[in-house]
């Protein structure tokens, strides 16, 4: 809320936070540096939510809670259209999600999840606009960053718009707002990671990501299936570096028509609830990653091991497949 008030007070002070003092309670809970270290699109969205909440009387908390209701309700509708049993599998284990979405309120993640779910529903109905919503979601929170690899598959006009949103949301702010770059330095310093931590995380993330992309291409994931899977690589990296399963769990909550990602989330939540002293938030990352690896191994088996070995022996052809996708694909659909 302090971050939102800073923007409403002086938008040019968004990252310096020099023109608005904190209340004693705000200063007790968070330093200015710790308050809302987010990209500008999210900061502007939160400011609009704060202003709308004050005007309507439901407050910033009320609008954030509405985003949580939209995500859970929209997910329930999607699961009813695909695999209904995944919804109770995820949400009957409500204690952790109630804590994150209602008590703590992951306000930044809820804005991103609302964008991702809206994109998923558009893709489900074969409507255009899902790609641009994913661009906005990436500019809000970096989790869907790997969706950018689909740019070569997009129609040129959509690809240019997608790239423009990312440039405007993540790169141009370096030239507009003083001290904008601190949000990236702050995240790294707060986690206390050195180059060995980063290298170790990448050693796990890189092969999982490559196999995931390969499975997407060979199993011919649809446009809606690629939306959810695009959150996994960066979310896994963030979870490993932060030693917290929260980031990966958020990504795996996005409804999955193939079920695998949601089963991984449910497994992590269940073990954390049953064995909280053993499966802590950091361990949840490895539990969910192990389940994801089992899911990917099953997908590779469905492709056929002879076909997989043949693709490994022809890396140039396989790389072209990962970049361009299937022949005859336009805007996520085969013609």
C-alpha cells in the first residue's frame, strides 16, 4: 500500500521514494527499499487498485481479494471444462493457499495470475489476445518470461506488439525512472546468492527446461497448454535461488489440461501439510520438481524412445523444431 501511495503522490518518485514518508506502522514492517520492489506496470496497477479501492470503499485489500476470487473461480470453471477432479485436489488443501491469497495476500502474484488466467481462457475459446496478455503478465512479474520463445511462431503484427510491451515494461524504465535497476539488485542481495548458487540452480533448471520445450514441441501442445508451461522455467529458478517453493507453486497452480503440472503442485502442498517439519517450503521445490520430472518422463515415453534418440542425434533439426514449432502452425493452431 505504501508503494501504491508513492506512485499516486509522484509517479516520477516511483523507485527513489523520497517524496513521501512512511507511517510509523509501515516503517516498522518494511523499509522503503523493501516496499514494492516491482516493475513499473505492476506498481501502476497497484496504484490504480489503491485509488479505486479508496473510491469504492472496499480498499486495496478488497480489490486484491477480488483478484484471488477471480483466479480461483476462473480456475474452477476451467477445470469443469477439462479435468474436474484437479480442482478439489488443489484447493481442498486450502490452508497454505488461504494464507497466501487471503491473509498474506500475494498481491503481485495475484495480478500476474489474473492476466495469465485471462490469457488461458481466451486461448481456450480460440480468441485472439492471449499472447498480449502474456506479455503484460511478463512485464508485471517475470515468471512467464519463457513465453517469449514463441515470438517466431506469432503473426508478425502480434510479435511486434508482444516485443514492444516487454521493452516498454522492462527495459525503457531504466531510462525513465531513477533508481529503477535497484529492484533487480535488491532481489539478488536479499537472497544472498553467489555465482555458485546461480550456477547450481541453472544446472537443474536448464535440462528440465530443454526437456519441457522438447515435449511441448513433440507432443504438440496447444496454445492454452503452452501458457501454463511457460511459467515453469523461471519459477523453478526463482524457487531454487530463494530456497522457497512458493514461486514454483504459484506457476503450477495455473490450470493444466494435461494435469501433470497441477498434480505436481498438489503433491507439494499435500506433503507440506502432512509433514510440515520435514517438507518445508524449500523442500517443496524438490518434491514438485521430482513429480514434474516423472511427468516429463511419461511424456517422453509417449513420444517414443527411438524418436527421442533420433532427435538427440540430430541437434540442429531438433533446435529448429523447438524454435519454429510444427510445420503449418499459425497463431497456435495447425492449418
